[in-house]
C-alpha cells in the first residue's frame, strides 16, 4: 500500500517565534543549521535534509513541551559545544539529571537533555 503522501515526501518542521531575526540567528549561528532562504512567511533552514521553517507569530507563547529535538551520537560533546556557544541546559528539580543536565532513562535506553531557544521553545538532544 502506498502512503497517502507519496513515496518522495520530506518532513518539514515548524517553529513559531515572536522575532524571526533573533530565532534565525540562534538556529543558524548557535545550532549550526544551514540557512536556505527567507520568504514573506518564514525563514527556512536545513537540518541535515529536513526543513525547518521559522514563522513569526505576534504574541506567540511557547508550549512547556518539547517542540523539536535532535538525536546525537555523543550527547556530552554536543552539550559541551552548545554551552560553549552560550546555550544553557534546562535542569528540572527532582528529575535526577547529571551535572551536564542529562537525564538517563530507566534501563539505560536513552540519555536526554533539554534547552530553550530565544522564544522559550523547548528543544532536546537524545542519545540512544
């Protein structure tokens, strides 16, 4: 059975922002995503083959739940690189994260760390 979207579809992620230029600088310069283009509606970046559209929404309020995440091969190195670029990892009271902000899932199946973009969108890193 063929998927309704067709065989050649690609995923595009959307992040809402109150200030597109600030968000663009963060995702491009701090996180290292590749800038693709601006149009009247969004700034577009590439995340290793997956699109990311930064859309400015007046009065936007972020959700407390993760909006976007990346699977990484070395979460400790990724965190050290991000913190060197000015990113602060989010530490939750009573969650048992280590000194880098990494939460170790029961059974050792995953390691996860969280941080926020300039709008407060919750982002994550995961190593499995």
